[in-house]
C-alpha cells in the first residue's frame, strides 16, 4: 500500500477527533483540574482578597463560585466537541473556517496539560506525557499544507512519540513516584501481584526510553514504532479493562471510557509514523529502472 498524504490526513483526523471527543466527554460529565489554579492561595489570594475584597475562605466555600467553575468546565467540554467535529470535517476547501476551533482545542489541551502538571507538583513529565494529545491537532493542520513534506510530518510525529513515551517511562521507572493508578490498573488487567507489577512497570519504563531513541535509528525504527503502536493501544485499553466491572457494567464503563478514548492516539500516532516510515523506506529501497536503449543490448 502506498501510504499517501490523503491517508495521512485521514488517520490524523481520526486521532484528533478521538483526543477532542475523549476530553469533551470528560469535561461534560466529570471534573477537570481547574481548581488546581483557581484555588491556589499563593497565586489567587492577591486577586481574590485585593481586587475583589473577598476573604479567601469565603471564596473557596462559595457555592456560586463553584457553580461558575463547573460551568466553565462544561463550556470547555463543548469547545472540545466542536473541535472534534471540525477535525473530522476539515479539508483544504474549508480549512480557512475550521482550523480556528481546532487551534482553540489544541490551546485548551495545552492549558489542561499545564494544570495537570501543576496538580502533580510541577513534574515536567506530567506535561510532556500529553505531547501527542495537544500537538496532534496541529500536525493535522500541517498535513493539510502540501508545502510541508511527509518526511517532515514523519519526523514531527517521531519527536512527539519520543517525548510522550519518555515521560511515561520516567513514571514507570520510578524517577517520579510511580502513580498508584499505574499499579492498580496493571494488577487489575494482568492479575499479578504488586511486587511483580512494580518489576513489570520498571521493565516497561526501560523499554519506553529505549524505543524513544530507537525510532530515530534507521535500521530498527520500524520495529520500535510497531512496538510503540502495540504498547500505546494496550495502555489505552487497560483503562477501560481495569475500570469496568460486570456487576455495574454501564456505570463503570461510563466512568472509564473517556480515559481510553483520548489515549488511543498514543497507539495510532506511532502506527501512522510506522506507515509513513514504511513508505519512505520502500521508496528509498526501490532500485531505479534501467533506461538502457534496447537497441544497444
């Protein structure tokens, strides 16, 4: 299969749509880390107590303020859904109009990543772990520009993969404290002991760092990207597998499905990079046709 720009754009559309819809699902039905900023005394006390002349305790316990925070979360959710629809519908004819909601969605994803990092005591890996999510919509806009080569798009995707998997690997290795949900999710998905889980995650973290380098080594890049595709899909599906229970299937599925939806591109983006790399590899490997004059042979 000759993986063309049209195929590339289609898969990028799917990835951007899943990211936006997954986050929209989260923001419309659940919570978001807005309070990590809005209830930060060090950052907000001067504004609340100075500009608005409101005691801090009154501010953080005010139901009207909390209602406005919830409303802003729902508005963000609606913007994500709008960006997801725009990502599916955009083409070279309508991109003048549809690129704006996609850019807004990408900005909101970046802000969300900053808030998640703040909630994790400014672990930089927490921000960069979401590189695929906040940058993929922008790569879609890149792909719509025919002046940008597929080689540049492939390289950009590989950089995003390396950043995301390295950041994820730092948590699995224990460079930062291994998140409890990593351990719980692995135990629930594989049915192994906690000690075995810690060892498993450590090995997975090492492999994350290895593949982040290997995808830039021509002879093994294809295999590393294929591994990243499989591992990315598995870690995405683990959210819904570990979080869904037969006894209350619908409710538990509702609680965990969005976690899988916006992470599926962690596997699909490496798949796209793999397909693009395969295309370039075959192009370079194909020998030039012999144009010798038949009359001279």
